[in-house]
C-alpha cells in the first residue's frame, strides 16, 4: 500500500514540477505579462516563493504542515519564504462533519449522542493534522474534541519519503542547503509529525506538563486536562480553555491582565521544564499560548499552553549544554557562548579564528539582550545570525534550533503586547535555578553558577543606576 501511495505521489510531484517549470518559463519570456494585459488584469510579478507555496498547498496536509514550519521560523529560512508561507497558516479547509462523527463513533465505541450532551458542528479550528470542535459532556463539563484528519498517516509516510529525497538532492546541489542541514530538518519534521499524529502520546504530554507544574507549586500556568476514557490514537477529548492569544495586545489590555507579568510567568515555566526536566513545549506559537483572565485559582488569571503534539526532550548532558547556552547569552558572556557552541559540535575549531568568532557573536547577539524589544529590528538581526551560521559553518542540532524557535516566539509576543519586556535579560526568568529543587536536578552548577551570578550582578547594577531591573 505504501509503495502505491509513493508512486501516486511521485506522479503528482512530477506533474507539479513540470507545471512550475512552464509557469516560470511563461513568466520569464514575458508571455505571462501579455496574457494578463489581454485579459485586462493587473500584472503581478511571479516569484519563486509563491510558486513553491502554491505547490505545497496542492500537495496537501503534510506539505502544508512543512510550509507552516517555514512560516513560523523567520531567520531560520529566507525572509521572503517565511513571509510567503504565512499564507499557509489559515488555508487548511475543514473536513466533513460526517467524517468527524464517524471517526468519533468508531474510535470511542459509543453512539455519538451518548458521548456528548452538545457538540458544535462548526470547528473551532482546522489544521493540517486535525480539527477541533467544542462540546459538553453529560455532566456539563466543557471540552474540546480533537479529531485527526482522515488518511493523514498514510499520506505522511509517502510524503516524508519524497521530502527526504528532495533534501538529499538540495544538499548535493547547494552549499546553503548543506549548511542548513536540510536532511536534518526533514528528519526532525518526520519525528515531530509522527509524534503529533499520536493523540495518546499528546495526552501523556499534557499530564506530564501539569504534573511538573504541581511539583513546583505553580498553579497559574496550566495545560488542558485530557478526559482519560475518551482518548485514542486519533481522538483526544480534553478540558476547554477560554482566553486570549498571546499576541492579542488589544484584547489583553481590555481584559485588565498585565501582559508583561503573565508572559514572564509563561516563559519562566517553559524554561523551568527545559532546565530541570529536559521537557518542553516545542510549538509555542500564539495560537498555543493563551492568557486567561479567570482560569487560575479562585478565578484569578492564568497562562495556558495548548497543543502538546510537538515536545522537545533533552538528556542530562543536553540539559546542561542548553542551559549554558541560554545563560551565557543572557549574561552577555560571549567567550562562554563560543565555548559551548564549540562543545556541542556547532563549530569546527580547526577552521575558526576564536577571537573573531567571539566578536561576531557579540555584535549579533548583544542587541537582543541590551535593547528593549520595541527597539529591536528583527529584519536586521536575524539575517546577521544567519550570516554568522554561513561564515563559521555553525550547525546547531535540531533540538537546539527548536529552543531558539520558541524563544523567538516569546520574543515576538513581548514585542507586541509588552514592549518594555526583554526576555533575554530578565533575571526573574531563571531565578528558579537558585532553589533546592534545581540543585538536585543533576546539573553541574560549577559551570552554571558563574553565569547566573553575572546575570544577577547585571540586574543589581541596573537597580543601582536607577534603570528598571529586568
């Protein structure tokens, strides 16, 4: 069956590649401009990124998902592609309600009406892998029902097979693709999408996150609670959250919530899971991070993390490395940052001038720490980060890129909703490292403590000078 699916996708991909070539040629020789003029339509130059985006949309959910990865990773991909693929974020049509009900009946083994007191026919959201409907259970509990898109598993297997061949060809032909580790990107995409289509795994991730928060006495950062007897590999029923997306600055202001306070709480909880448990949410885009005015204890505000299909995990050695990386960056210790990047295999020491390498890191990363988010021009900073990667052959492992991606997500929300907050220089975000629990987490504090002390000292210096402490 997989062989037939691969052959079928091969035919479609071949047809689309030829279509792209002839469309490009049509535009190149000027016939497309003439065609628009004859039809009385406004001519718009055809760009390669638009062609690629259209091809991904035609190829369906798996490629749309890959396009969403490109869209949500500015700085890791060329800006023109990240901008163009933003159009993939809201172009996934819902599947038929009849298919939803049939899937629920088949997976949960009971008549539809026996499971839910009410069920919203219109989906709350439709994505490349699944769609979500609101419902209530017979006891009155408000829930959401996440249903997997029919046929997605077989399509993923065939599409990833072709993506791997495409990545190999790109690396063979282009140096940039080799430095970007295209094969590694596809391997990581393959791992994460398979995790994302296993809803029992996602339910376990939800439970694990909430357990970590309880362990650390955090009651205002939460994830939905799965309804255990209504969870299968393709259907997930969980508690419903009501709140505001992290980038909804107007809505947050109208709610009376302090955006800076709760964004800090959310990021601190996220960093805590990374540092002390080697577990972190790997897709914290604005739709998956909510500020909820009344979801905490006794109706107080809370932060909600949604969609735990993509989770990053580190072993003890990786936890140590990622914390050294984050803390060296925050402490502005670029010598230490250079050392840890060499240690994790990002740079070939035989091919670099260490002094110049450290200088490049300082020139590129310092503005992120020193400036307010509202003063940072990311369209200038991120290309410089990419330029350093090319210059020194930096190749961070996929898990470290996932960490960077999430920090950039939080960065963006701060820029929109709390422009005075700088998530890269805020000592509050790492003060949990001074707790007894942190000391028992298996980290080498002989290496971490000097960096923590540097961050603390910078905060004290700010307070002494009358500047607002981070």
